[in-house]
C-alpha cells in the first residue's frame, strides 16, 4: 500500500477551475466555510460535485485533499500510521491529518462506500469540537479555522440514510446536486470539450433521453461527464455515432435490449 | 420414422394426455412420408402447441407438412409464434390459414415486403420511447396505432412499405408521434371550456368521466365527426412533426432520406375529396413532400400556426369549412389510418385509473406513516390555528427550502414525508391542482390513532389497498415474451394460533438448537485478524521478530509486519418463500414447520434480517402471499405462533411469488440479499401453469431476481423427480433433501454454508 506522500502545496489549486453555478451552492459553500461548518454534497455521479469542490478550494485559496472512499479504507488510511523503513519506524500522516494540520479542505468522495467504523473518525471533526484524535500517537489535533470537511454521496444507488447516522447528517450543511438543465449542461459540454453548440445541444438531448430509462432497467443515465467524454472523442475526429456508441451506449449497459434502444436514440438524435 | 414410430414419439411428447388414436393417426399420416429431419422439426413444436390447443396441434401436424418445404429453418420459431398469436386472437379459425397457406399468409408478407413484426422489436422500442418520454412507457400490439398514455399500441406487423428499413423506420415514427400526442396535450383537449372562451377550469378536470367526453361531443357536432377528428389529428401531427424536426434531428433526417419510399406508398389521385385533401396534407406534413392542391396547401398553412391542442381544436372548424364543402362521403385516407387514431376515452380511463391508484397508494402509505409509533419529528409552533376542532385533521405543508414535505396533524405534530411519498403527493397535486382534503382525512381515519375526520369516502380505497394487489408480468417461453400484467398477487396475513407447537419443537430439538446456536454465534463474531500485511492495526510480532532476525543476519527484512483486522459485517437479509400448496399437506404440518422453527432460531442467534412468507393460490388472478414473518418485524412470540399456524392451501405458482419477493427485496438495504425457496415439487397451478411453461416462467423469475442482485437458492423435497432442478434453479443453486426427517438440519446447515 504505497502511500504517496504528496507535499501539501501541491494540492493548492492555482488556476481557476471552470465551474458553472446551478443555484446558490457557491454562496452556501462559502458561508459554511466562514462558519466552520462541514459540507455534504449529494447527487448522482458525474454531475459536478468534485468540480465544485475544486472551485471552492480555489476561491478559498486552501489546499484540497480528496480521498475516494471504498470498502477497505481503514481509519489508518485516513489518519496515518507507522511505517517501517529499513530498520526504523516512522510516522506518516494520513490525508485527513495532513488536511487538518495544513488548514486545508478534506473531501471524502462517496463516503457511504467506506465502512461505518472508519467514518467515525470524522465525527468529532464534524461537530463544534473540530478535533481529530490520533490514538496511536496519543495526540489530539485541533482543526484550525481554515480547515473544512466535505463529504459526498450518491443517493441513487445506495441510500445513506441508514449509513450516516441522523445525528451525523444533521451536522452537515447539505447541497443537493443534480444534472444541470439542458441549456447549462450544453454550455458545460461546450466549455469542457470545445465542440460547437449545436452538437452539444444534441448530446445533452441524448443524455436526457438515457436518463428516462430509470425505471426501465437503467438506474443511472449518462452523466455530464460521459457527455463531455463523448464530445472529446468527436473533437478528436471520431465519427459522431461511433463516439456515442463508445462514449455513452456501451458505457451505460451490457443489456442487449438497452444497448439497442440507446443505439436507436443515437440514430434519432444525430 | 414410419407411421408407428411417429405415433410413439407423438404420444410420448403429449403424455400424460392420451388423445384418440383415430384422430392422431389421421394427423400423423402425411408426416410419415417425410424425411426424418423434417419429421423432427415438426414434432419438436408439439410440446409448444399441444398445451395451448390440442386441435390446433393436430391440425399443425397434419397440414404443417406442406409448409416445411417452403420454410427455412430460421423461419420456424417466428412462424410458430405467429400461429400461436393468431390462435389467441382468432381461435382455430384464425390460425389455420397460417398453417395451410404458409406462402401467402406468412412468407410473402415476410420476405417480399420486408416485413417487420412488432414482437421482434417491441422490447427495445419501448425502451427507446421511454427515453424519449423521460419516463417508463410500454409498447403493445393492436390494429391501429393509438395510445392510452402509458402504453403505445402499434400494428403487429409493418409491411406496407417496400423495404425492411422503411418499415422499421415507420415504427419509430409512429411510436414517437404517439408519445408526442401524450406529451403535447393532444389527448387532453377540452373543447368545451375553449368554446366558452374561458381558461381551462379545474372543476371540469376533477369531475367523474361522463360519456361522451367533451372532445368527442365536439367532433360529434360536425356532420362528419370522423373528418373533424382527422383534421384535429392532422394538426396535432403537424405539431409533433415540428418537434421531431427540432429535437430529433437524426430521425428527421432519416425520414427525409426515405421520403420518396414513403411517398411511393401513399399515392395521390387527382380527385378532390376531403379524404384526398387531408391525405395530401398529411403526407406533406409527415414526409416533407410539397402539396400542390390548393386545399391541401391551405390545410398545411393552417397546421403550421397551431401551437397548442387548443389552437388545433379551434382550427378544426376552419379546416372543416375549407374541405367539407366538397360534399362527399368521408373515408379516412390511408396515411391518416397509418398514423392511427386518438383514443381519448381510453386515455381518460387510464388517467382515471392512475388517479385512483395514486389515491390508494397515497392514503395507505400516509396512513402507515401516521400509524407508526414514531416520535413526531418536531413540534411545530403556531403554524395554523391551535384550535384542533376548527382545523382540518391533517394539513400537507408545501415544500420547505430543502424540498422536504411534511404533514401537520391537528395536534400540531409534523411528520416528514419520505421521498417516495412526497413525490406521490406532488404527482397528485400536479394532476388535480391541489391535494384533495378527502385524501388526507381518509389517511387520518385509516391510521386511527384518534385523528378523526374520515368522511367515509376513503374507506373503499383503503380496504382494497390493504390487501395490496401487485400486478405482475409472466414469462411465456413459447413466444419468448412476457404476458403483460398477467398475475395478481395479494399479500395476506396468517392468523396466529395459540399452540404449543413451537415450544414442543424447541424442547424436542434442544440438543440440535444448542449446537446451532453455538455455530451461528461464531458467525456473529465477525472479525478476524490476518497477519503479515503491509499495514494494519497492530504489529505482527512473529513477523517483526523474524524481520529483526533477518536484518541481523544481513538479509533484507520483510516489510509486511502488520496484522490487519478484517471485518465482515454480516449484512445479510433473507426471505424464505415457503410452498404452501396442497401437495405439502403431509409434511407442512410437521417437518416443514419444524424446519422453519429451527431456522428461525438460527436467524435470531446470528442477528440477520429475515422474513418468512408462504405462497399459494389458484389461477393467475389469485396468487397469494401469506405473511408469516415480515422482514422488518422482530422474531416475536406472535411470529412463532404464526409459524405454528402454517397450513397447506392450494396450488404452486412459483414465478409470481419469486417476483413479489424480489420486489420486496428491492426495498431492503443489505449487502447480501438471499432468497431461499422451499418447495416439494414442480411449480404448478390450476390453469395452464404447468410443465415446461411453469418451469420456464419460474426460471425466468429467478433469473430476474438474480439480475436484481439477489442470491437465490432452492431447497426441495420433491420425492418424484428432480431432473428439472438444475434447469430451474441453476447448477449449484439448490439442494434436494430426500430424507424428510433431515430437513431441519439440512436447511440450517445450508443457510450457514451460504452465508459464511
Ligand atoms: N456545474 C459544472 N460546471 C462545470 N463543469 C461541470 C459542472 N458539472 C459537471 N461538470 C463537468 O462534469 C465533469 C464531471 O463532474 P464531477 O465533478 O467529476 O462529478 P462528480 O459529481 O461525480 O464528482 C466535470 O469534470 C466537469 O467537466
Ligand atoms: Mg467525483
């Protein structure tokens, strides 16, 4: 488990990320930061949560440390551990600890994927104690005012209601993300890929159609991210329908009926 | 095969039926003249057709011989499907021509005209149109294209156009057109209020449907009602086509490319009748052909300026004036018949049906929410008058900033609506304009709890909802398709009976249960350490010592020096489906119940979520699920009493029970979800749910369940045969218990193996 120790400055975002606000999320995010409140971002994959965090970190000029959560993530993975190098033991801070020390923003992506016994470490950080106990070193870190905790989850495929205890949930300021409206989604696709607007509009139309199959066997339709990727393929000279097939149709499903239906949608839109 | 051999094969195929020898002999006579291979081809269809109709099957064997020389192997399945389809619609009489005159009735349409059949494409066409609509829609066959707003009906076959791609495209066009008719309000036209010049009034919408609908009355006020309706259809088609040109550019382009091929079919005459004028205008609108006749040009211009269903209704009178003075009897032009018809009454009926369904669901779910003895979320201060007697019993509050909805009861306690229920409320408000008071009071009444105010109106809805009918599709392997909305499944409670059955079992099986408790407790301690990891919660001393030694010895030491705590939280939910058919009579009362009692102890020890449900019933209209222990309920004394009260009922329609359980499982959150099925034999119902049909449907239902991420496992005590088991459950997904006395032990053992 080679834990790469990146220097914290490398997490500083120096160039303004493109983020198109869809509501008052920026204001709320800034206000939450000012009040030292943790953030909970919810929404389907690829709808801009990560991008929003990048933007927020840039606005606040704080380093952003992102951890993608998964089953095997342990408390040590977050907080830190002793490592043995040759014949010495050395302590290595985990990403959460580094973020606290540096007064950065720690973003736990897809928090429900982590086990409950792992996520308990964020509890004292999430409430007004704002502290991180490092049991192995008998140390308690107090988070500086600049530190912010943010978590995300996707309510679509796993309800978090049971996983994040209501008492925990209620400490977070929640921002609800969903796919942008067609005009703005097209704008994002244009900005991110450089394709022309007419084409972006049609891609967005196709995306919306795939999202209509929610009850028919395709729980998650094409995300904004997939649309952008498809547009990039087209920018690289791939023929439109082939790009849609590779970038959207095949990425969404393995079911032959659904693939055929998605193919027909491509035919109808382009 | 000679005649005698053919006969033997035939009797074997239809057994246990014993048809008359003379009938069979006649039917088999031509068959014995054929090559072995052809004989086999025909005979292979016998098991498919025989269960549907014996006479159809005999006719098929006798006269199908002639067809064999014409058909290619890949035609066989669609041909048989067509025969069965025709039989279902027109009986023996309807099916015969397909067998006796296969060239004209089957092959010519298929090959010469590049025919496309709906059955071949309906599954993905419905997905396609769901995407276009943005919500789920169905596709089904009927004579003329039309829609009731949830299902789009299309002709079973498309063969009017000369090539396959064009026929295929015609289906796409029709399905999109009719989806648009739903989406653009074509079917909601309210000419009365429009004629009155006012805005649409809400009162007319919530009124009961009286016949005929205002829009039908409106068309009837013309001397040629069909012409008036066709004018409206024409104008609305124009609106839909404009949308297609704008939104579905690909489809629009394909239509343009194929325009001449469509046009070739809808030829024009020089006669000027209303029908030809409408036909010309319609082809112009659909396929972009330039109208030449003055009347048609006018109609197209009129069509171009309509922007709502109300506009189109208003334009009908003008259009009618324009064309109808060419007085001639009106017969629908081909091209409009191709577009289909607007089924206003059907759509209104469907809307009403959905409205009722929403009402039932809302009332029963809200009542459930109110009845649950949860702590009210918060006290709301002074939101309405505190005077409970003056306030309505329940108030549905508008969405708050976060989009959450709450209901406020007369004692000022508010409860948060779960998302599902909030969505339902929003749908009701969108449909009716606001939440009817009667829905809320019915829910309050149903929940009891002293919140009165039920005006009796909700009673019917509540009771019929209480027995919870779920309508499910069933798989028909013969046509490789689902029979839609085929089975009705109801959930029924099992009355608990006070008895000492459970206590007696617990006493008798004491030793076994003790042993089992120990085993299952071990499963419960769900952590284990694993050493020599590159990182972990603690040092692995052995490894550290070894590494030091290595280091001293000048060998580069291992860095895998940790123990890691591997946790396997048992996050398991299990549903046990118990066959309660009459065939279980002998053993259900004893061994089966005993096995369930023992299993219940195991579940209870290990702390897994579990539910026990029995299933039985008779015919597709009465599939029943008997609730013995709900998934969410604790393993209480009452549950144990219900276990004691299980008894044999009627038949075994396995498919719907599995689908029902799979649905229930969808609402359950657990990493591992297991469906255990306990049966004593093949699935079978009173009607034609037997043999292969029953096995194939059950197998399909199990496949669907696995597709939903469930694990399925069958435990059977079928004494007669079990050769069908691997096919039904899948290799390795079942066990067979031959000694009934061992069932309790095997069942528990199996559960332990499956979940550890
Ligand atoms: N509001 C937005 N502004 C700018 N880009 C966006 C926006 N929403 C989505 N995107 C684009 O979609 C991509 C996927 O979004 P991302 O933030 O990674 O999704 P997730 O919600 O899964 O974290 C981003 O890389 C970005 O290109
Ligand atoms: Mg992300």
